[in-house]
C-alpha cells in the first residue's frame, strides 16, 4: 500500500511540475524513458553482482618426515579426518601405502639447477592428499544434504538420490570415495560380519573393520533435475534448477607457518625440523540462475547451500580452528604458567 501511494504521489508531482514548467509531451516521454532505463541499469548491475559468489577456504595439515606420516591435530576436524582416511585406505590397499612411501611429501619440493628455480613435483603422495581432501569435502556435503532433507517435510518425487552408480565420473577419479563407499559384501574386511550379522531393518551408514578399514555410505540428495559431473581433475559441478555449484580442491604444495609454540605445546612435537606443515585450498563458487532469482517457487529445496558453506568453513578453515580453541589465550596462559613454574623452582 505504501509503495502504491508513493508511486501515485510521484506521478501527481511530476505532472504538476511538467505543467508549471511548460514541458512538452515529447520531452516528458524522453525524460521518463531515460529514468526508467537508468533504474533498470542500476537494478541489473546489482542483480548481476549477486548472481556470482566465490568463496575460498584455506586448511592445513602436518606431516612428519622421519616416519612419513601425517600428524593428527586434535579438535581440528579436517586434520583428524585426513589422517584417519589415509590410514583406512592403506589398511585395504597396500599398493597405495607403497606409493605413499615411494614418493613421500618430503620430496615434493625440488630445484632445477639450470634455471635456478624451485618447483613442485607431482609426487604420488600429493595426489593422495588432493583426493583425500576432495573426499572430505564430498562426504561433508553428503552428510549435510542427508540431514537437511530428513529434518523437514519434502516431496520425495521432487528429490533425486545420487549413489555410486549415478556419478561414475566423480567416483572413479577418487580412490578414497571408490574404496570407502564400495558395498561391504564386496570387501574382505567386512564380508564375514555382513554374512553373519545381517541387519533386520534400516541400512548401515558407517562401519569400521580390522586395522581401521572403513565403510561409509555415500549419497547426494538433491533436487530432482540436478546433475553431478566432474568437469576437470579436481573440480566437480553440481547443477541445480536454481544455481550451479562448483567444488574445487587445490593443493599447491606450499608450506604454512604455525603460531609460535603450537608444535611443542599442542602437538607435542619436540623435533620441529622433522615437522612440515602444508596449506590446502578449497574453492566453492556459485552461479545463480537469473530466472531462478525472479521466483520464490522451489527455493525450499535449495536452502541447504548457505548452511553447508558455513558448516564446512567451521570444520575446514584453519583460522576457524584456531578461533575455536582460542589459541591466543591458551598461549598466554601457557607462558604465564611456565614463567610461574620457573620462578618457583628458582625460589626453592
């Protein structure tokens, strides 16, 4: 009602001003068209800016050179998952463990004497880290989608569930996803338990076997018309009626500096020369459908996007992790307690 009254009032004022100034109808038409065009230009510019959203998150992980193993960073979900996934893959596939040991992360940096430039080698362990990070990203998305569509009432006819057989281009380019989501009946580590303890109802979502062997049910619940494809080596596209989502993992092989004292006080690592910390980037970009933004119909099936990005940032981004553990305050307390203990020993 306020908008209608405002529009009528502006129209009356414009007519009165035109009559007072004696402006001809031709000039009024030209002026009106110019203003309408300018208004549409401003709206279109804002509209186009909101159609494309790009977010980039940086994570990190620690590697010990002496035994060629990842160091789990407690309470950091990405680090804990990355370490566990590698152990689970090696438990079922000795060839992957041999590749990891033959081309370790410690050999990722090399130097060309002729050009006198340092460069990153594409060692086997680098590819495994990229695939493990991609599996972490896809698994988090799978769990988030399952939780989102199970909490509210949605029409199953408007949803589609993408399993292993529906995304071969994604599945076979990721050894972690291919191994962990393979049916338990087809895997030596689980076949005995499946044959003896068959569940009477429901389905097994996750299970751990001998030597940390892992099974995790994988499924992407998406709007019915969605499509999931791999567009490049480490870039996955999820195209829905409202937007096109791109998920990309980038591991350039660069080292990352940890806060002072973190290695010894939090990780318990005294040999800092053997410790290497690497950064890893996950890029999430969204291209919104122009027609999809003009209507509210169907958006309830796409409202998981914001909550997924926020949830992933909390679990993956290293700055969110340090904020969660409040490392600055913890370091201050550690220094104060250390100084207090030292002064007490001197006094005694």
